[in-house]
């Protein structure tokens, strides 16, 4: 199959790309970072099936340019995997971690420490929620030409309203809830026309969501990428009702 994968530079996206390429698929890999070489090194291993493309999903012009570039190389996409996302502050395009900031003091009462960085929240929402919309609208004409027509989205348990347990990360959680609503409405509209959908919670991945590689998590990048790719490729998913499915196969309310 021919696949578009956003956020393929590193972390879950890079692990997913490796799995897809190993299985013989062609991957147009969204490359946000200019100073990170893992995707370029992977291109040497898969020169005929991996095509890195510059892509910043938070920027409409970047998405349009990427769609034009891919359209010159193929008339069809079988899968679109909306993987790119951020947890907080912008990640510099060089791949260097953001400038460190001191941790906020632990509030003595739950109603303390409630002030939010609204600029950061807008950046998170613009990437995690609106970014997926930009990608779908720009690349849907290529997906329309496929007999598969599958739209895949990386969400999170953080977007589940019913099972929300967190007491912080307002912007990230809200962005994932917004993404879930977008995918639900899109499913209502496009599934009757033959489009398939995957809404996925990848688990706690030892990844780079905050700009540096985490020291904590449940899944290494390669394992997380394998599980994610296999879910996106599976033809055994009942798509009549949109469901948020995690890496263990558990269905989450959202």
C-alpha cells in the first residue's frame, strides 16, 4: 500500500515508518525536523519505498506544499496516518530540546496553580487538532482514488472525557478531545462513502513528546511502532462504529 505518515522523524512515527517499510509498503514520511538524521538514514535502507517530505502540520502552507509534492509522485494514497503531535511547547525544527523551564511548585490546594500558558495551549491545539484537519483536507483527493481509503489518527487516553483522571495538561487533553470529535464527525460523513477509520491510543511510549527522549514509559519505540502499524493495516477492525482502541486492543470511551 501507499501511505502518508505525519510526524515520522522520531518516536512513535519513526517506529511506525520502520514497521511499514519492513512489511513492503511505500511511505511518504512527514519530516518536521531539519537537524534530525534518523529518517534520512532509514532512506538509505529503503531507497525505493521511503520518501521523506517536509511537513509542518501546524502550518497551512507547509501542508499544501507537501500535498502538491506528493501529488506529483503518486495519484493515490491508501492510508493517511495522522501521527504528528506535541505535548507542550514548540519543538525547534533543529531537533534540539526546548529551553528548560523550572517545574511549577506543587500547589498546597487544588484551586492553586490554575494559571495557564494560553499561547502554548493554542500551539498544542493548532497542531494536535487543527493539524489533522489540514492534512485530511489537503490529501483527501489522493485517498479518494484508493479502494482502501483508510484514515488513521493517533489520539490518547488523555482525550477521554469519561475516564479522565488527570489534574493538569489542560491544553493537551483538550486537543485530543477535539481531535476525537473531529474524527467522529468525519466518520459520520465519510464512512457511508466507503472510507475506513482507525482511532488509536498508542500507550505510554518512551518517546520525544516533550522534545527530549523520556526516561519513563511502557513501550519502546520499535514495539510501539509495530503495534500501531499492525492496527492500521488490519482488515479485522469493525468500522461501523468509531471506537478509540489502545495498543492492547481495549476499547476506550471518548
